[in-house]
């Protein structure tokens, strides 16, 4: 195991301990029987050295039954993410909506259809060539007692995002995209660790580092906002053109 791999294992273990602490863990038990926390740590360590697709599959299996926040108890389906494990471009939104909760697939409702069209017509990529995910993996609902009600969506709470951030972070570390496009204020603020508004954060690239891998991140308005106000489409178009130009530039440098 290389030094970078060891550092990744340590980061994963720390993230898991932080999750357990939020659930009430006070100390790691010192017993003869190996505690389940060690078993989960070993599962994380086992992803080191795997191919990208296999590592994503294992990460998915590890969290598919996640109950680390209240959303896990009200969801219909866990929405892990989908796309190419070798994607140069990754999209991250805030969380699943009604359609996503029913199918387990990200961005497939009306906003998702708009996103897919914009990817294909503006960036000249197919949806299958990119990777699409969300900060939280379960549907945040205004009224969890009505999971079959459309229009029951809300932004994820800080507690919910904090519980899920280790998952999306690990997805980024596995895929190693060149560019991440953050869809909407919630996703942008969470990944960029900023309180600024979306129009302050968009229209430029922010450089972030994930386990030694440098990624250029650009924020844009959420596709759903374009459904409510078509004037917002110009912002998506402008930001996606920047992504397209950067992808073409880096392709010529390879």
C-alpha cells in the first residue's frame, strides 16, 4: 500500500468515526469481539487498489442501507449516482426529488431531462459519458408522511448533508474527474464551503484538492430554476460553454 493509499484509508476512517459520533458514539469499544466499526473500516480500506467501477460498486453496497440521518428512514430508494466511472466531468446536485426517489436514479425528472439536453447540446457529451450525483442520497421531503406526493421537496438540512458528504467526497476521489459542475446554491456552498450566493460563485472555476487530485469546480444555477424562470437558462449555457472549452483545451494537451 502506497503512502497516498494509507492517507486515504485514514481519511475514510476519520469520516466514518465522525458519522458515528453524530449518532452518539462516545468511544470505540475495546472488547474481545471485533466491533462493527472495525469491519466497516476494513470495507473502506478494501476499496484501495480496486478499479474505479468496482470501487464505486463497493462504496454503493456499503452505504445502500445507510441510516446515518433521518432521511434514511423516509426514503423510498437510495440514489447513489450514475454514469461513467472514468468521467472527465462530474455533476453534483443537492438531492433526489420525487422521480429520483421512485427509481433510484439521479436527475431523471423534468429538471434532469433539461440537464441531459444541456449536456448533449452545449458540452457535446452524452449523459452516459459523465457522472451525476447529489450531496444527499435520499429524498428530503417537507412532509415525510406523504412520500407519494409530488411537490413535497425541500433543500437538505445541514445535518443531512454532513452525514452524506463522506459518500460524495469518496465518489469524487474514486472517479478523479477533471471538472465538477455544482448544480445550484446548496451543492455549491457544500462543496466549496462558502456562504456566498450562486451568482457570486458561478461563472468561474474554483480549484479544489481531493486526496492529492486537483479538480476544477464551477457552479451554476440548478436546472430546476430554469423551469420556473426560463431566463436562467442563459447562466447554464454560459457556464456549460466554459466547461466545454476547458475540456477541449485539456484534451489537446494530452
